[in-house]
C-alpha cells in the first residue's frame, strides 16, 4: 500500500487486526485514494465481534470479515471525489453519512448505495 499503514485498519480492541482485512479491499482503497487526490482518514476497517457489538454495528457487518472501510468525510467537495473514486475502484456497496463514507466489496451482499 502506498497511502496507508495496515494499522489504520485495526479494530481498536485488537492491535494488528488490520492484517485481517481482505487484500483486494486494501489494494482497491489505495487505488481509490490515488484517484481521488484527497486525503482518506480511515474511521473503521476490520472489526472484532466485541467491538462491533460495543458500537452497535450490524451483526452482519462487512467490517467483521474485513470487506469494508469507513472513511471520514464531512466536506461535500471531498465526498464527491471519494465516492466517485470508490466506484471507479470497484466498490459495490457505498453508504453516505454526514461525517463518513462506508465502502465495501462484500461478495455475499448485493450491490447497493444508501444514505444514513
């Protein structure tokens, strides 16, 4: 990876767990960052079941399998660039919130885009 350190994807309760992220997701998030030409701050990557429960995440969250990332974003100009770059990089599931963008490549879930 060029733009990220694997630790950025760690679950807060398990140092080193970023290594459990799907390698294709990591490659494609790096590609999306290069395409967007704006900073990506990772809010959430891999999650342990315990951490996912603590934050009241979905019990079927793609973060649990290392298929998803949440990227901090509270700027509409950056939001457009980030979402566009994620789509170009092949992310099939994108959720847009006021302060973050969820992107995942979970092969067990349907393509979708949603607002929080």
